[in-house]
């Protein structure tokens, strides 16, 4: 049977865990076969078709891209502005794979029938966070070396507080003095902390956050505002300079991101 994958059009990562039989997923020009011991994994907008063998049964777990990116950003303590590029399959025979399969089964059981997890939002949220952590740590992706590499010095509390404050207020004007006052340190000490622990100035870090926010909106199929309007919302008043910075960071123009998002939406190719 050939059809659109479950969750197609969602801005999410989808994990297909086979219980019986096999399923093949097409992502672009490539096909990924998911059978006993091997789960298929990919970005839902890019998964255009699936072929299901007769009598096959499988679980599908979808994780919103925003949640995955937010968790990774917290893990590596910096904005994630590039695609994660996960490997297209998960070996379910490894320790990590067996745990992922068990968690997928627990989620499926908790969300069907009487759906006990829906009556316990805290438990559901913790299970979701566990699945995200398992996928980030157990499936190879662009940032795997950063996650599994040597542990760097932990950022001081005032740098972490500054990052939280900037994420929460990124759509409005902010000065170095305001952010420093929020963190209880002087501007010079705060900037020094960012250069030491984040290898960039505080305002450069804020620009990374804002670029990431623009990209998130451009990749939202429901967004109807123009690119210029979205850019201005996040503090980029000079459109030409914004486009250049965006292309340098993400490897494509804002218009290319918007076209891909529209193409991946319901009814798109």
C-alpha cells in the first residue's frame, strides 16, 4: 500500500517502529526500509510516501521540531540554527534502540484505549522529554560530536539567566545594560562570560536567537506574514543585510526556506 506517511505535513520528526512486517519510507529520492530490528526515522515534511507490507503493524511517534531543537539547545547551551540531519534509521537491537522501542510502546499504550497519560500531563511531558533525549543521544546527527565530546566548563548562572531572558524577550529591543541588570552583573562581566563560555559576544548570541526565531516562523506552514514582516518582528530592519546573515547561517535564502515549507504542506509535492 502506497500513501502519505502518518503525520505528513507536520513540522516534526517521525519514528516508525515496526512490530510486524515492514514499511518503506521515501525521503526525497531515497527509500528507507524499516523492518524487525530497524526503525525508520525522518522529518515528516520530507517523508513523501510510505509502502506498507500486507499485515504489517508499527508504532509512529512524532516529536515536534521545535521541541527537539529546544531540548538540544539546552543540552549544548547555544542556539541550534542548522538542520539536525538525523540518520534515517535507528538500530533497535542496541541498548539505546531497545530503550527507544520500549518508550515508544509505553507512549502508544498510554495514549490509546482509556489513554491514561492524557489524565497525567506531567507524566506525559516527562515521557516526551525522555524520548527526545534518547533520540538525540542514540541516533547519529549533525550535533552528535558536540553531545558526546569532552564536557566543557559549565556556564555561570548569569550567562544562563541572560540566555533565558533573551529567548523570552527576543522580539523587542534590548540593551546590554538591561540584560546585565536582569542578571545582576555588570555589562563588562556579562560580555566576558559570553566570550569565554559561548565564544561570541552577548549581542552576537542574541542575533543567533533572533535568526533562529525567524527560521522557525518561516518553517511554519500556517505563517501568512511576509518575510520582511517576520524579519522586522525579530529586530532585523535592513532586509538586505538580514537576508545575507540568514543565508550565511542557514545556507539558503529566506525565500528558499519559505518555498520549501509551502511545498511540504498539505497537498504540496
